[in-house]
């Protein structure tokens, strides 16, 4: 059994990682590029589960989000359920569900998503080493009433795409005999 000190450290680390995800959301919503970049390791990877986007390294992350932040109007990102598993004192992985309200090109958008994360402790605290984003939906608010029943629930940059969740989950496939 782990010592009381080890267990206490893990609780403190769990809170620090939860704070990291909250800071990520705040930085996006405030368009604070420097704070956003500080949530990642230098050798980070950010990708969409469907392969539509992959960014390797903080320099490319800066270039992508410098442009992406310009596209956003009002945004409000909400973290929800968060599960963290420690692999040692300086590494962990987990998943986080959440959703975002966004103003894009003068219209309201909603997205529901799950991040699958790898976290690493660095000198300045816990950071995202890898983030993979999968969506239940990403669409205009006006499309939500009829769009929720469709498989093409991701309306990404003018293209209708199949959402990854829940259709990509083995448990979903099993229960629906897919």
C-alpha cells in the first residue's frame, strides 16, 4: 500500500491536473495564447480522433491557434467528468468530457466532446503531453434539433462529417450489433 505521503501527493496532483484543464478552457475563452501554450509540453501532440487535424510541437500549436483564435467570437468551454489514472509520479493519462458554446462567423455553435489525454509533470507543473479530441457533435445551434439524430453531426469548416462518439466505441457497436 502507498504511504500517506504518496497518497496525499496523488490527491494534490489530481487537483493540479483538474486545474490544468480549467486553465486550458479559460485560456481559450480569454484568447490568452501564452497561457494556452503553457498548458502543453514542448513536444506536445494535439489531434482529432478522425484525423482531420494533427499538431506536433508547441511551435506548430502556436501557429495554428494564432489563426484559430481570430475565427472565434464568444466562446465558453465547460469541462465535465474527468478521470485521471497515474502511471507514476510524473506521468498520468485520463479522459475529460465537456462541451463548448461558440460564436463562429456570426453564428452560435455547440460542441460536445471527449478529450483523451496524456499528462506529464514538468518543472513548472503538470502539462498536456498529448490530447486527442473526439466529438459527439459540433454544429450550429440552429441545426441541433434535427442534427442530433443524424450520423453526420460534425459540421467542421463547411464539411459534414460523421461524429466519432458514440459510434466508434466498441461498447456502442456491440449493443447495436454493428
